[in-house]
C-alpha cells in the first residue's frame, strides 16, 4: 500500500504505462511490422486485444481527473490517501476483469473507482 499521495501518483502513472503501452504491445507482437510502421492500415486484432484497448481508453478518460484530485489534495493538504489508494487498487483489478470479459463485476469495480473520485472531490470542498 502506498504511504504517500506522491507514491499513489507514481503508481497510477506506472499503471498507465502498463495499460496504455505495454499490454497492447505484448498482445500485438504478431503485428510487429505494423507497430514499427506509421500505422496507415488497420490490422486484424483479437477480441482480447480489443478489450484491452477499451480498458485503456477508459483509463485515459479518468486518469486526468484522478491526477488533478491527487494534486489538489497535496496542494490543499487534504488527506485523500485512502481513497486514492482504493481508486488505484480498483483500477488495477479492473484490467483483468475487463480482459476476462466479465461485465458485471468489472462494472462494479469501475463504479467503485468513480465513487472514490467523487468522494475525493467532496473532501476538497
């Protein structure tokens, strides 16, 4: 468990690196020539790859707001560490849940992560 908001921010950025770059790259190694090209043409991908891509897009939508809340918490000296850690844990769990194709538990993890961000924002008011 991270012991500071800075550690949560770094861990969230590491999650982004894994989810946005590493996972898609590893899952698309069969298209290495495509990955090294200017990517003008579409390539065939698996259902699992498309799930990973959708999870990546979801993270890209929520990560800026989460990081802003973390930075505001630091600036305003508000203790949101527990909520930020919970958000991070839920987002880490979200990836394999999305990859597995399970929609209900995945949706609950997403909803819980959104609740964490709302609660973080409420602490800042």
